[in-house]
């Protein structure tokens, strides 16, 4: 193949592996598999005709939750400790080991973050000012919990396909003493890269992606959304700030507004892709607390499951569970399809 052929096009029609330097792992890509017939499970078509207020919703203002607590009549954002938390602070600190069996307690906390009093709004449909308020909430909670816990994970699950039990716009934040596996991989990779090169891994990666352009979805002054070269989920994206910032609270007001505009555009593009409220898990990764931030670049991950249509999703089964991640749609094809719904903002 001629040397001038774009890098990714050399592999566009053949099974190949792509390396993820952020987690030091590989993903198998099999582009031809999108042509196979599908007779498997199908997701129900999401329909969101919701009222602005639902008297039966445990997240709406003034309503009673399952615990018996009454929500305040909040008018912007609202945070409370999860009534059924995965992590709790009062479990003590102890560990046990017997041969190959090891266990230790994990103190922490789990909170619910309501983005808006409106029951019928998703992030993609909120005003920019409202989304800036959500970003401020994420930053404030991260900084507050970072005083106590090493890892603070802000995330949102949208849609029943991603396990969301309530359509009210909300996310969660789990904070714990230990550094979980995926952030630990990113921590090691970024620190090692910085030690070797004196630059941050994701800043160098973003520079290379902007030069290439084929995987860029939205580029703004302060943030870029792109389908990573090593993406696992079909329409996965990573959101990277233009300047090195180790954690979300470091973003200034201009950067936060830019992120809000990028985020609403990206999530609206997802909804337009299959003309349905697009399910996803979205979360933010920043430097762990209690250690130096050298090498770290704050970033976000959006991980949507849909593959072919509003009803056909990607399943992580078989090979993926027993061997390693695999994807059918190339990252370049996914980015091209998402750009169609951005309205020209994606020009690198």
C-alpha cells in the first residue's frame, strides 16, 4: 500500500488490533462484522414524553424518597447521600489475608446529583447556563470529597439500557479510599509517559488527533471531543481540554462554559444518530488526590452501547469477557457519522 495512504486506512477492511496507551491494553477491531445478520436481543425503543414534574418521582422537588426523606423545593441543582449507597464512610479500616485470599474494607461515600428540578430535561436539552451549573456542581463535589478520599468518580448513567432507574436528569459521585483499576492504569500510563517525555500523554495524543482530523467530532477553543483511536464501544468519545489541567476543579469559568457548549452539542448529536434518546455512561477522570499531579490530564469518557440502531446494542460477552475487548465499527466511521449531526462544528 502506498506510503501516503492515511494510517488508519491501511487497516480499514481487515481485522486488526489497536493499542490504547492510556490503559496499556489492546482492542481487536473487526470492521466486516457490521455486515452480519442480527437476530439477537433488541432494546425497546426509548420514548421520552415526560412531564416537567412527576409526583411519583423520588428525585423531583418536594417529593418523598424511598428512605422517607423529603426533597427540598430545589430550583437548580440538588445533592444528597444515596439512600442505597455502594460506599459508606463508617466501615472502619482493616484488612485480612489467607494465602491467595485478600480483602480489605473500603470506606467511602455515594451521592446523587440532581441536575435540574425539571423531570423532562436531559443534559442535551438544557440551557448552556444550566449545564455550566452542573459542571460547577461536579467540580465543587470533586474538590470537597478529594479532601477525604483518594478517588472521586463523577458519572452519569442515562437510559434504562445503562441501568438508570429514573429518567429524572441526575448523576452520581462515588468516592473511596482506594484507587480503582481503570484509573490506576491511567495513572501509571500518564506518569510513565511524563517521566519519559516531559509532556502529558493526552496533550500529545490530542495534538496528533487534531493533525489527523479523521476521528474529531467537535473541536472548540478549549475542549475537543473525538472518537479515540482505541475506542471499545461503538460511538465512544473522549473529551480532552486544550491546556493541561489535572482535575476538573482547575477549569476556569471560560473553559467550563466551553465544555458546556461542547457537551450539549455532542449529546444532541448522539440523540440524532438513531433519532432516539441515546443511552450512555459518562464520567470524568482526574488526578487522584493525595499525590502529585505530574503527567495527569483531566478528561471525560462517554460510553454509549448502541451499535446499529436504536434497538441493537453492543454486547460485551464471549471473547470480550474471556479474552479482551473487540469492536466492529472503526473509530473513523463512528466519528464521521457523529459529525453529520454536529452542524459543521467538527472541522479540525
